[in-house]
């Protein structure tokens, strides 16, 4: 068999048929029989820029009760619950899909509310009662998953230094 890529800047193919992605794009790999050159097959290869990692604010404690200045907003928009906006960045900036989804191991404690505006995603956490949950952030391309545990209680938030620190 012989192997050939029509776009080796996107995907190279070795003499044994091993395909190496080079950059985002589409290439067609042609496989031909050495003994019967008219016998061929073509395979379309799509190379995507996947998310490499997700940087986020990693808090391990959030206070349940809204502050004085939060109380009016919490009553009007969130049925009295305190909310917390999470900040995420999906890297690299050239990733084809930079959206993500946040899920909670117990939505009766923290309920993530995802918003998808203008092709980007953001998340608001609705703090419903005291407890401990594991939040999972997953890139929409499925390549990156991050998890961390948050305790909702009476104390103010506590930032875990150096752990998944979001870049400005």
C-alpha cells in the first residue's frame, strides 16, 4: 500500500499509514494498492484546534447569605438566592470551540446557570443552601474537563492560590 496526503501542512501520512496532524484544516488521505494501482480509497481527515485547558477562579468556600447590596438583586432576580459569577478562559485562543458547560454534583446546593451570548458562554452560580458540591467544567469540544469542590456556608469565599488561576 502507498499513502499520500493532499495537504501535508494539515495532516502528514507516513509510508505505513500513520497520520500526524499539523494544523487545523482538512486533508484527504489516499491509500493505493502497489500491485493494483487502480485500487484506491480516500479518507477525509479534519484537524481541529481543541481546547488545551480552561483557566478559572478556584474558590473553595462561598457564603450563602447575600450582602446588603446584593439583597435587592437576589430578591428580584433570583428568588432571594445569592449568585456568583464565575470567570473562565478557554485556551488556546485559537481553539475552534471556546464554549464550556458547568455542572453541579448537587443542584439543590449550587445550581449553575449557563448563558450563551454572542458565541461565548458564561456561568452564574445560584447558591441555594449550605453544603458541599463538586463542580465540573467541560469544554464543548469534550477535550478538557476540570473539577473542583466548593463548600457553601457562613464564611466568605476563600481563593486557592495558584490553582487554575485565570489570566487577565
